C-alpha cells in the first residue's frame, strides 16, 4: 500500500511494468525533477518469506520498492515493513539521472513493447 505522498508523485507511472533498474532510474528522475533528495539502493530483503536482492529508493522516511534486481516486469511499490530490509546489505548506487524527457521516452518504449 502506497502512502499518500508517494502515490501522488508517482500516480502517472504506477501502471507501468518496467525492469527493476528502469523503475529505479524513473523514481530517481521524478524525485530529482521535483528537487527532492533521494538515494538509490540495492539491498537484500525478505518478501513473503523469501530472501531477494532488490532495488530501492530511499526518500525521506519512505523506501520505494523498484523490484528484484533480476526482474523485468515490476510495479513501483512501497516497503511497508522496514524490518524486511537487511540493513547490513544496503549498497548505495549512483544510477544515471534521466531528464523527464528521457523518462517519457522510456515509458513510451515500454508501452510500445507491451502491445506487440
């Protein structure tokens, strides 16, 4: 379940099914465009009893889930249970920061390939 602040910023993108890394770039680009400080992360977390490595974006007190690192169809979500994230495993990433024009292009490309 997304908090109101996360849902309001990302509502145009919540229907997308991007790769986890594309979601990471999208979330960072949208927050950067709004002059919001955020941190891209890779971390181990437990989801439904299974350990996985995932991309996350930390924004204020929110951890935005971008998907498993080896996954290609993910929706943006929010980590509700912060205990699910293994703090020892967190690595800070430096993904390329896309312009909003590049984000739109990435989203259009995704929509195009979804309908082939």
